[in-house]
C-alpha cells in the first residue's frame, strides 16, 4: 500500500490534565502517514485521485487548535478518526502527537503517542 507522509506539523493547542494546560496554548507537533492506493493519481497526474495533503494539514490544525483533550491518546484517536471519516480514500492512518513542553521535571525532547488505525 502506498503512503502520503507529513512530519513536523506544528500547532498550539490546549491539551493536558493540568488546569493551566487546558487554558494556556502550548506547542504540539503531529506526524501522519496515510495509507492509500496512489496508482491512479500517479498515472493520471490528477489531484482528484489522491488526498490533498493541504486539506489534511487544515483538518489536523482545526482539531489541535480548536478542540481540547486531557490525554495525548484522546487527541491522537480524534485525529485518526476524523481523517478516516473525511477522506474516503484513506485505508489506514498512523498518527504521532508530540508534546515538547510537557509539565514533567527533567531534561527531555518530547513525550509522544503513536497510534495506527484502519478503516473498518
């Protein structure tokens, strides 16, 4: 199966268990891999035969910036679900959500959740 991949999408959102995280936007990054058949798009050079990754970016932006979740797991599930719902060509999706400023004492680059979901 073919894939469309996006890495390092950056947004500010209010996700977290702590009260301040639910009201003060902080940075989040998202990676996605969309599993779909790209043969027709490649053969015909036709955007209508694929998924427009610009639209995927906007859908992810809307969820991260406008919705609120306590857990990264819930945010990742929502992202996977909305992509499978809104883009019929997608058969499977990998979503990774990174939280580089998690309220954890210590030196780290980020905490992340990665999920894989398939169309039923």
